[in-house]
């Protein structure tokens, strides 16, 4: 059965590495701060730059992905605003709830899933890299805005954004690709080594981060977040893809990416600003666990629909 094949060959390998990361953290108390910095300032930039430089890339593709991503996030924002008002969530809960839906794990979860689902197709990887970069920007702008005051949030977001090396790596990759610049082998080879290390370390890091979270079967807001992020998200994405007339690998990759679980960044931001950190952690952990089923179904749907 196709769904079982997808689950065993795409989802299970991802969760084996996440499980190893969790075990290693419980066993050796890994330094999560160092792992996070390793991913943000070393692995992600190298992965982004090399993939964009080596792929068949165009400004049109960047524009198509940006248009979809903008409409997708805006649609989700409307949904969470309506749910927040109807549910009469207090301001702090509304901020965490919004981040849990809008900030999804397109990096250390989405990249490996893309890699396995498309069998290391460079075009599909490029799409995921661009989505991951846009998500990083969103995390350090709106992700902070939703938890902080407007004045303080803007300053912190701006500082955080300019500290994100993936932004510069994306710009460099695009410019080098479009300019058809030939990078010497002694420079591109280290970048390829970094890019190849990204997936394994990213999943180990995710596992270590998840291992410190606590799971509780209580709050209704958690289940509503899961429903929107894991189920409604792909439905909205599919509607936008049809509306925009996308097809092929582009349509499949965007649909699969839209079904990723809540980003660990949402929990990290909540922890940093002490804004309902337990609720944020609970949503991230629950989302990651339930995504084993929902992401499998999303991949199957993408393969059948496009």
C-alpha cells in the first residue's frame, strides 16, 4: 500500500534520527544552545548557499514561492485571529497560538522529508530551501511581534533578522547562480561537506529539543492548533496552489511543506520572552508526534493530486 510505503521510507527514517537525538540528550545532556548555534550559523547557511548555487534556479521561481508563501501565511493568520476571538483567548495565549500555526518546521524537519520524498531532487530541494529561509525571516519578525510590544518587537526583530546568516546565504546563492559565477573547487567543496551534514545534525538537534518538552493531555487550544497546522494548513495550501495554477514538483513540494509540524522556534521564542512557555512546548511536542500520521497523508495526497 502506497501510504505504508511512504510512512516506512520517508517518515520512519526521520523519526529514527529524531529518536536518537532525544536519547542522546537524555543520556548525555547535550548542549542545546551550541547545537542551535551550529544549525543557525554553520549548517543552514551552507545548505542554503550550496543548494541555491547548484540548482536550476530562476527569479520567477523565487517570485512564485514568495507569492504562495505570503498568501498562505496571510490565510492562516486570518484563521487564527478568528479562532482567537471566538475562543476569547487572553493576549499571551493568543500570541503562542498564532506562532504555533504560522511558524512551521520547514528546516530540520521539512528539509529531510523533502530530501526523502523527492529522492534528493535538486529542484525540490531548492523549493524547500527558499521556504525555509522565508520561515526564518518570519520567525524573527512576526514571531517576535506577536509576543512583544510593537516598539520593542520591531527593534528586536530587526536585530534578529540581520543576524540570520541564511538570509545572506540565500542572496549569495541566488546572485552566484544567476550570474553563472564559477566557484573554485577548493571553496565549493567545504560548502558541500557542510550541506551534506545538515540533515543528520538538524534531526539530532530536533530530537534533543523535543526531549526536554513535557506532554500533557489537557488544553483544548493545543488540539485546535494541531488541527489548523497539520490538517487545515495543507487544505488551504492546496486551494492556493490550484488558484495560482502551480503544478508538478513545485506544487507537490509546496503542499508537503505546508503540512510540517509547529516549529521549535515558536517554543524557543516563548521561552526567551517567558510568554506561556509550557503551552508553546506542549504544542510543538504534540505537533511533532501527530505529524507522523498527517505528513504521511499529505505526501500521499501531493503525489496523487499533482
